[in-house]
C-alpha cells in the first residue's frame, strides 16, 4: 500500500478484541516524509514505537518510519489493544514533508554587474569547478554564466542568483535536480533568442531523492522546480504544416509545404486522418527539399495519412489534410531514459519562513520538452501547482513523448499557452484540476492514450 497520500483515516471494527490477531501493514512512499503523525482517537502515537521483539504487542498505531532514500517505508500495527470508552475507534495517519520550514533562510540581493563563468574556478567560493554529484548553489547576487560544452551530472543546483547560458556555443547542463528559488534561469532573450543548441538533461531514477520546498506540494524528483523565474527564448521554427500528398504506409517520402526551415535530423509527427486516434507517426527527417516540399524520413510511415496540395476548407468548411508537426527546437529539456521515469517541470509559489513571497514565473518560447512526465503519477511534463501570484507563458514550443500527463494545472492561475504542440502522452494531454485565468489558444494536442501500470514479473 502506498503512503504518498497526505492523510488517511482508518475506522477499526468495534468487534476487534485485544486477544485477536494484529495486522502489520507496510506502506512504501516515494515522496519525502520528515515524519508521519499517527493519532488514535485524537491521542498522538509517537513514531518508532513498534516493539521489535513482538511487533503486535504494542499499542494500536505503533509504527516506525524508514525515511532513507533507498527504503522509504512506513510500518504500522492495527490491533484490538487499548479499548477505551469510545465505541468507534479512529486511527489517523498524516504525512509531513517538513518539520517547520522546509528550507533554510535565504536573502535576495541585487545581481552583480560583472560575470562569473562556470568553467572558471575563481567564480566559485570553493575555488573549484563543480564535479559529479556535487550540490551547487548559485548564491544570491551572483551573475553566473554557464559555458560548459557538457557538464558532469550534478546532484542538485539551487539558483538564488542568476544562471544564464552563454549564447555563442552549444551547451549541455546535466543535473538530477534544478531548483530556482530566489533567483532566475535565463537561456536566450526575447530580442536575442538562443541561437545554438542548449540542452538540460535531468537524471535520476524513480526512487531518487526528492525536492521539498513546501509542505503542501509534492515536488518530486528528477525535475526543475521553480518558485523564482525561468526565461527561455529559442529561435522560432515552422512548427506545423499540412500534408501536400498522401503519406503511404511503408513509404518514407511525402510532400509538405515548401519553404520551411526544416532540416535533416529534425523530428516530426504526423497526426491521424482516420477514426483511429492512435494512428500517428513519429519520424526523423533524412532530407527536406525547401523548393518542392519533399520530405524523406529515416524510417517508413507506419499508418496511412491523407493529404493533397490544396486546402479542403472551401469544400468542407475545414482543412482536413493531415497535420505534420515539428517536434525539434534549439532549446531542449529532457529526462534521462531510465526506468520509464521521465522528468517534470514544476512552477509554484512559496511563502518563506520570514513571510516573504516568491511568485513562480515560467516564460518559454520555442522550447522542446522531451521524455518528461512520470508514469502513474500526476507529475506532468509541465505542471503548475499552487502558482497563483506570478504569470507564466509557454509559446511556440513542443512538449512530447512521455509516459504520463502532458500539462496540468492545480490550484493555479495566470497561465497562457499559445501555438504549442503536445504529442504522445498518457491519460491526459492537458488537465485543469483547479484554477483561473488560463488562456489556451492555437495549440495542437495529438496522441493521448490510456495509461498503463507496470507489472512485476
């Protein structure tokens, strides 16, 4: 039984007598638990009270918490002991992510005017460039420029100053967690998009250490958690077109609009043109002729897709030619492909211990998000949770191929999504659980399939 719920109420039968056998339950959990409160008829049962020699001999609610990253189990005993004057016996279990404030205090100071470069040991107060499995902080006021072709895998990066990507070369940042707290992450600018290739790869397994910044939010692991500001601008691409010819099953050539900026190596998806909603194709371009619109792909088309040179809008009132979507962008955020466990990008608000407020803001234009989402959870590729005081905007981007939810909004507000492609998710492409002031305009959502559960064999 899982323990990623926040609270569980258990009603015990009045027929359960002290001499009856006990029940010993083990709950696994993936989220962080600083401690777990157990109360029996409003009386607290302390943690670590299970009798090791005779587990069932202790009082009702006896328990122990194993909170190591590799274990994460909660053991609890139900029995007929401690009969009181109460006819109904109620056991309540409440998980707490934090004891008091989840985070140590941090100050916010103006960003320095000079630049620090990641590759320069003098930029760091340790006098050394971060190495694999380091815990790294971009300190308040720092103006750090990431300038490394490929970093080692960092354990966690916390941004309390400014972290920007050097805009003249290909860069690859690898980390298990990226927490934007009192600072900002910048890749490109609105008037000067990032022209080269910028990649952020998030590493980790299902049971890796989680980020905890708010007791009410399950931030999870292998993620970018943002309560500060993210600003990413890549060059805009020709994101969608129509089939100008039929795409025949078993063939690897077809026609699209001429004059696009597509090139060899780009990834594209073909939407279904039949009643089979999953009859899609995910392909890589081998060549594209901008003069004629001829596309050659590296593998054959798996399904038939209908198209012709001219729109059908004048005849049918809508253009029913198959859509072709570009999934590649210069800025790429991706999850390491391991254990079918992708990454997730979370935006939220935070009230610090001193009552100062951080309003999470995420601005992305022409960004690719790939292999993000975490199967059988609500951790979508893009997630806004308790994000009500900031403003976010995602435009001209491609969010694709995950084993869970695509985009979700939970208790959030003030988000605009325009001209994006969302392709290849399970259960939900877009899910609004609770919120207000959302604008969702000119987006394409394709190939949302039923979720599955992993079965051990």
